[in-house]
């Protein structure tokens, strides 16, 4: 029984570490490119290798790993709920403090380190997630599917029912988009790459506010993946991989094939794709592919050889909160003016190599850290808020924190 519990914890921690790798591969671009330039879909770099790197990232990485992180957030809520109920603790009070602390961390991160913070959005959606804590698995699944499909259904319906709405949703011309994107890049490069701390802070706050409004469209998707993770946890799909092998395999095959086709459509025909088609491919394809990744990872983790390799993801995954914020600090030191000032100077291929290098260092750092201490530094602070000065349980002082205590 202990072996099964430990294996389960390692799998979830490893998945979380895997998601961290995908997240930094995406986020690194936002540290060297204007938010508006990215929003308009403008490619600033030429060369077949850069175009190939950006194409592969768009198909395989963009938008998928943050959804895995979202899935694990909902999964972790159920684990935390079960753990605290077993100990006779008030889950609502503990989780409310936990989310409040997460919100504070997110605001500090977004204002003073990097505008693309995701913690703020997770905290806000986490308060809504609490409303579903007592729901049965079937109810969680139904609400998850509704939330995941609501945006593409509404956009598609508006486009098909009203020609005026359809025209309003159509993207602007490539020439106009590029002109606007280049303008914002030329505006932001001197600020982030060469500006003073005060100039950067003002711009970062403006971009943080802009990113919050940009993310509002994705709130249903985030909450939907929260609920999908909670559903998987309550149904014990990842607790008992072998018993659910056939179902997981079907999820990998169907979700992976359909999701990949939709991502290929949006990546290869994006310039001629109507907005409703782009929304359908984005909001349906990305979650399907993210679930396929989760299923594939879980199945591979059952094989000894693969487990040895994938287990390395568990070290950064056990202190994902610390490593997520550390990624922002390190990228800031590389790309912003208070560091190397490489903003706008590094092409996509090198950006991705830098991201992989940072994650590799984090994996080694995390492995060494857990040789000496049972919990990550910011995880420790987070627990101080959550448990009011009781960051470690007696039984956890000689081992890493259990999975439900990770972000």
C-alpha cells in the first residue's frame, strides 16, 4: 500500500515538473518580446530554423502545459481536501488562506518581477473551484466540459448567426498586424532592455493589467481544467494506472489524434483561418492534447526504464512554486536591463535553449535541495500562511512534502 502511495506522489510531482519545462519554453518569449507583439501574432525573426522552432512550439507546446498545470491544481485541491478531512481540519478555512496567500504572491510577482504571472489567475479561479468541492465526479465532468466548450461554442454561434458579428471577429490584415506589432516591440525594447527600474516598473504594471484582461477569455478554460483534474482525482484514474489502463490509452489515442489535428490546423492555416475556426481549434485542441500528454506520461511512468528518466521531473515538481517564480527571476536577469539586457536580441531557437538550460539547472538544484531539506523555500513560506505557523507536520520533517501541498 505504501508503495502505491509513494508511486502516486512521484507521478504527480513528475507531471508537475514536466509542466514547468513546457511553461518556461513558452514564457521565455514574453521576456524578450512585447506583449502586444505576441498578441498580434507577429513573428520578428526570419530563418528556417527559427520558423521551424516557432511552428513546433505552436503545435506541441503553446497553451498545453499551462493546462496540465491547471489540471494538477484541481487534482491537488481534492488531495488536500481529503488529507485535511482525514485529520479533522477545516478544509474551507485552510484552502481560503492558501488561495489568499497565492493571490498575494501572484500580485507581487506580476508587479515587481514579470507581468505574465499565472498565480493571480489561479487564485481567483481557485475561489470558484471551492464551490465544486462537494460535487460528485459526474457533476465535475459535466461542468468541466461545459466550461471548456463555452467559448468556442459562443464564438462560433455568434459568427454563424450574425454576419456583422462574424466580420467584427475576423482578424486584421497581416500587414496591419505586423506594423502594429513592430511598433510595440520598438517601444518596449528600450524600456525592458535598457530602461531604469522605475521605467520598467511602470511598463510592467501596464502590461500586467493588459495581461489580466487578455486572460479573462481563458478563465472558463482554466476553471474547466481545474474541474477535470478534480474529476480524475475523485475517480482515482491516476491512483490506479493499471486498472484504468484501457481508458487512459483511449484518452491518449483519441485526445492526442484529434488535438494534434486541430493544432496543426491552427498552426499551418492560421493566416487564412476565420476567428471562429481559430477559437474552436485553440479551445478544443489544446485541452485534448494536454490530457493526451497527461495520459502518455502516466502510462510511460509504469515502465522501469522510462520511470528512471521521468523521475527527474519530480525534483523540480516537488518545489514547483519556488521554481516557477525562480524562472521569472532568472529570465529577468538574462533579458532585462538590470541583468544582461538581452531583451529583443535573442532569436527563438536560442530562447528555447536558454529555457531548457534554466530548467536543467533547476532540476539539479532541486535534487540537491531535497538532500538537505524536506520542502522548498517558498513552499515553506506558503505553508506558514496556510497553517498559521505550522509549516511542517511531524511526520514530514525527514521527507519531501506530500503532493497535495505542492502548487
